[in-house]
């Protein structure tokens, strides 16, 4: 899908500087003006050159020299004249970027050695821009890597503070013609909105000229004494020709530019048949008016371009809507523990403000850039950098958003508000992604690839078939080029999956991207974690069996488990009636085993029987046991009766016929009989599974060719979630926001899990149905066009209508089926 979106968007947002002049002179057969090798603008003279290459100014020559020196001149082979002009741009002073306070506001993350920063690059316009911006490391050895989001015109740079600086990177970007916009994100978004102005102007020009051409053509339409006013007819024809010139050379220039660039790269792109149809229509009208005294087809020409531009605007706005809702409205279902009114309470992360005091527990994510106020911070920044070695911070130091605490509780104070778009960026970090191309997208790309060639052959056949009637043959040829619409094929997938993604989001099921929907529909095996996934975190009956604990010992236990977010730890915490919580030391938590901590010279160990006593406890029952020892003496265990989630039996019943069901649990097998009753005799159930055991088991299933969907809580099964084809994390009211998962499911929506999975398959069927609808439209439209009974103007009206019909079909179908499943 990303390839289709990129090609469509790139052709719509091509940089226009210098190309229109080139197109006009090419049409006239003249090309005597020297053009700048870098940016394509006219050279005022031939005084600035290097070898056989001429430049409009010394700035463009300097950029070329930088690229040539670093062996990066492949930049020019991707797209001819891709650079932005450096004419009249003096050297800017970026000394202000040496200010530490300003630098802190601009960067996304820094640990003193490694820094990440995001720049908005308004000059980004084509594949050459992407290529050079992703090869910045060749221009500055201090840059580790750089990646580009073309749709948002952003570049994400990772650099070493020892070898380069923020100022040097900005100076480098400016020197090669990509000056970053150093302002707030809101201003960058506003600047992005201004890119529509050019399209609005073109629609305005095309609409004005189309209306007037139609008005002047009424006598011709109605044949009102037309033979008696030949001179007036000629005048009207020439006025219409004059009105069509700005439509042809200005409003339609994007199609010529895109087609011309494609030809330069020896590629016939989607815009080529449209540009050819417009060109043929204009030249045929020109010949008809100048040599035969006819009215031409200028009404059809201007109407065609107006409707094409209107369809382009609709498509762009629709994609922007999808992108906006994806990045800024899909708030993740995570909450943080904050101090409010002298006591701890939970707060939705999107409501977190600058200056709030936040408590971060072990394995919790830091949601916003903050200052460490209390505690010992050991932050795992693998979410941001891919490196899992914890970074230790002391009081007063900055902790960046995206880090995960790996020790005891810490208290932080936020210095920046939460950026949901930044959290989305972290979630989409390639280090945690599974980027295999979607099968549906691959199919659409293959069809689109051969679509243009097939249409050109079909148009040629229509032309030959309609000869010797030149006018009839011309209508057939142009109508075939215009009515054929690959847009519907390209739009059906993103709009169907985008609509499905928004419906899931409204029901608190949040997906990393639209590809996840197709992956869910392809799964054949579902793997569940037990504790915190099949069972609820709260509302369970808890009893302690063993020695009576003193008030001091209960305080010790509560203070220790207060640092852990594991469901069993939270259950123990809530069961203790003491309100005294002290700061513990030497806190560690071993996933799947238990926790250790020290307080006032006493050492506590809490967890599984094997972890605490060195022995296994395999007695059956519908409960879990958390053993306790203090200073090496076993005190007893907490018996926690599991409370399975509402709707579990119904969900499992709906899965049994279609999927293989597996449970991988770190607990003992005390609940085997109860789980067997729910899951059935065919289900595989494995207990005493360590995190690595879960990962290895899933990897083994995948080697057998099975498609695995795993549902876990993201605490002890992050590796298994990442290894699975689809990983879904269930979250309650805690901040266990995991980079390893593909989707986050709020626990309140667990009862809808089967509906989400089944509706993913429905979405896939809707896409293929829209493909069929698109093919039927093209076959019918091309059939009429081939016979010459479809005028170019009617074909131009039908083309955007086909896109609208597919969008309406997918939107209505998605919402209709979602309503039937109770998701709307």
C-alpha cells in the first residue's frame, strides 16, 4: 500500500520549478536555453559551470560539488533537476542552535552520546529528495541513520553528539537545499495545509474557463442560426482557444510534469495516459479551429481537467483524513499514576499536563519528557533506540518519553506535554515492526503496474477500429484514455482498511497500521497467555496461608509489590489493609518468576514456589499461589482465586471451529482442569513457561507454516508477542504500552475480541468486492468508449465518479457489517 500511496502522492505534489518551461519548449520542439543542472531553472548566462554542467548560481554549483565530493551524484539519476534553487539565498547564521535550552526543546531524545531529532522539510517533493535525505550519513559521519516520512515531509535523524551537533546538521541540510522548518509542529501543519492553495487556484482557473467556454458554445450546441454568423462563430472559437490556454498550460501541468518525469526514467506511469489524452484533445481542437474553422473540443478539454482536479482534491483530502486520524486521534488506552490532592490516582495519558507528578512502576513507560524527582531510575530505552542496556539517572536529570523503568518506583515531573504523534512514531519504530508487504497491496500494485500499458494498447485498437472516420476514431481514442480509472483500484484498500481501523479504535482496539487487519484475517492459530489475559487483574478472592504476618512484615510486602505491575502483584497489593508504603531498596523483578527487595535490613522474596522455596507446587484448583519468604524463611503463600474475564466462554466457543487454540502460561498447572473444560480437548495447554519458552514455542509453530495470533498482557510475553505474526496486548488501567505488539486491546472490550477478528476477514472480502466493482466499471466504460459512443467530457465525469462510487461502497459496506456485529 505504501508504494501506491507514495506514487500517487508524489505525482500530485511534484515540485513545479523549472519544469513547466521545459514542457512548453519541448512541445514547440525548441530547447536552446541552458538550464541549471541542479534545480532546473533557466541560467541567466553560461558563467557558472563545472565541466559540461551549467548552473543558475554559485549556490546550486556548491550543492552539486558537495554531492560530487561524497560520491552522491546518483541523486540526479533518480529524477532530473530534483534540487531546490539556492539562488538569492545567502549563508544563514545558525549560532542560535548552540543554546542548550533551545536544543533541549527541539530534540526528541538524548542520552549524551546518541540523539534523535525530527525535522519538517517543506522542500521534500520527489524520490530524489527521499534518497538524499536517507543518505545523510555519507555527508556527515556523525549521523548514524536518517529515515523519511514522505507524506508528512519529515526526516528522522539519529546522530552522535561526540562527532557532530544539531547546528552542523541543520547547516548541512540548508547547504544541500533542504532547510528544515525550525518551528512548532502546529506551524508545520499549517504550512502543509497551504500546499492545497495551488490546487485550489488550478481548480478555480479551470472552473472559470470551463464556465465561459460553455457559455460561448451555447450557439453551437443549439445550432441557433449558426450558418448565418460564421464570423461570430470564428470569434467565439478563438476566445474559447484563448480561455483554454491557461487551463492547458497551468491547470493541467501536473499531469504533463508527472508523465514527462516518468518518461525520463523510462517509466510509463499512471498519469501518462491522462496527459496523452489531454494533449491529443488540445492539439485536435487547435487543428480544428485553425485549419477547418470548427469549434474544437475545448469545452470537453476544460471540463475534463476540472473534473480530474476535483477528483484529485477529493482523493487528497480523503488521504489526509486517514493520516490525521491515525496520528493524532487514536489515543492509546494507557493511564499513569499521578499525585492529585495529596493522594495517588490514575489519569488518562492524554490528559497529562506539564508539571504533573507521575509515579512510574517497574516495566512502565515514561509517557512524556520529565525530570527525575525521586528514586533510582534505570531506564530501558530500547523502545526508542533498540538498545536494551538500562541507562541510570540521578535526581534532577531528564528522562525522555519512551523509556521504560526497570527497577523500583520512581517519581518524575513532566516538562513537556504528551505527544500522541510521538508515541505513534515510537510504536512504529522499525526495530519492532514486521514489514512484510500486504498480499492485497501486492496484488493492487501488480495490477496497477500493467494497467497503463493495457489501456494504451486498448486505445490504439479503438483508434484503428474506428478509422477511416477520423472524428469518430479521435473520440474513441481519447475516451478510452480518459474513462479508464486505476484510482478506484488503488483507493479501495486504504479506505476499507482505514475505515475498519477507525471503527476498531472507537471500540478501544488500537492497531499499529492497516496491514495488521489483513494479518489478523490470515491467522490460523490463536495463542493466549493466562494471567492478566484470560483472567482479570482485580476483583479476586485472596487468602494468605501460613504464619501470621506482623504489621511490619505486611508493610514490607506491600511496599515491595507496589513496584510491580504484574497482575498477581497488584492483587496482593490490593489485599493488604495497611496504608503504609515505604521506599524499598535493591528491587529486582524476574519475568515469570518473582520479585526481590530489601527494607530496614530485611530481605523479601515473593513469587512462584520454585523461585521462593526451590520446589514445585502442582496441586490443582482454580487458583494461583504467590509464595513469600523473609530473610530466607518461607512464611507461606497468597492463594489468589482466578476470575476469568466476562465473555470468555463465548469467545472460545466462536474460535474452536476455525482456529487451533493454545495457552502458554507461566503459572503452575493448578487450573488445568478448568481451562480444559473451557477450551476443549483439542486445545494445547502448557504451564510453567518462561518468557523464552513462549518465544521458542511460537517460533516452532511458525516453522510448521502456521500463522500465529497471540494475545498477552505484554509483561512476561513481550518476546513471544513480537515473534508472533500478530501480537495483541490487553491493557487495564496501567501504562503497559509495549513496542512488541501490533495492537492494543482495552480490557473493557475483551468480550468483542471474536468480533474484531471475524470483522478483519469481512474487511478483506469488502476489498475484493470493491476490486470486482472497479473492474466491472472499467469494462463497461471501456466498452462504450471503444465503440466511440462516449464523449471525452462524459468520460471525464465518469472517471472521478468511479472513485467516489468505490469509496462510498467501501464506507457503507464497512459501517453496515460493523453495525451488524455491534461495533457501531
